[in-house]
C-alpha cells in the first residue's frame, strides 16, 4: 500500500516547474564565439530535488542562471510554472523572480553593512513586509539552519560556512516555488551540508515547488530524486542515480 501511495505522489509531481526548449548560450571571446550550451531541452519537475553535475566549464551555472531569469539565452525559451520568463519586460521579470524564485549563489552576495538577520530578510522587505515581522521570520529561518545565535553579526564577523547559511536562509525565507542553488554545501562540513540538503529537500518535495542544485558534493548524491549530467553544454545523463565513471 505504501508503495502505491508513493507512486501516486510521484505521478502527481510530474508537472513541469521549468520547461526549457532549444536553450543555447553563446559568449564572445574577442573575435571568437564560444557556445556554452547547445540546444538544451529539459523539464525540471515540481516535487523533485534535481541535481545538475558535471566538470568545471560544462555549462552548469550558465544553465541554471538561464532557467531562473538571471542570464538571457542566445536562443530558445524557458517557462517557469507556465510563464515564459523571457517574454516579460525587465520590470515584470524582476517581480516574477522576487515572488517565485529563491537563489543561493556560490559567492553568497551578502550586503556587508547589515547583519545576518536583515540580510536574510531582504526578499520579504522587497515584497513589502513590515521590517520587524520580516526580521522575525528571517531569524526563525536562521535558527532552522543552526545559526540563530549569529543573527546580529555582520557578514565580516561570520565564517564562510555561516555566511553560506545566511545566503540559504535568504533564498528560502519568502517560501519561493522554485529554489535554485549553486554549490550550496561547498563551504560546509558533512553534517552541516547534510542538514542544508535535508532542508532543501523538505522545500522541494511538494506538488507546487521544485529545487534544482548544482553540486559536486558526492556526500549528498543519495538525496537527489534526479541527476542531470552536463558535458560540454549537453545533457548526457538523466536518471535517479549517478552513472558509473562519474
């Protein structure tokens, strides 16, 4: 019976959170044009935790940046929960990202002049929430990530791992439908990385949400519902486990 229920849940979770068709991205290097992505066709399904893995330079960060409206494709289209994001005006795209997408960047991108709680509260304040209420919600999210006691510290007073967890709190605090992460466990020890991935999994496994993660961290590969392998700007594997030889 439990297996049948699980299968039913998985069937319900097949809605495409992201639908990418023919996504190509070129960059100019002097007189030369370098193609980083070659006509990517892929759906990222709601209710799943999807990993994107591959060697450095394979196009992973470029792909997720295009999927969440940070970087424009040279060709192709991207729909996020049914909205063609590159058909929106600049203002509409900013608003769409604010209300629907949470980002976790490799560089953290914290504001140096404000404390951890206010950094984590930025999306809520941008949405118009009262600052005190936003701070309370941000502190609660920091506590989930075991750094509630660092809420009053400036980024410069935090370790790299603590800064990363503040960035993760900021990405999750406004309960986005799509969470996009670039190496979220890179600066964390095994136990902290596992806790973060468990939290991201909790966010992702819902019919109306999805989470896509670029990672090299083989300590957490077992938590993925789906693993995409990117090689030279092309998806060469799409499955529940890492292929042999990777």
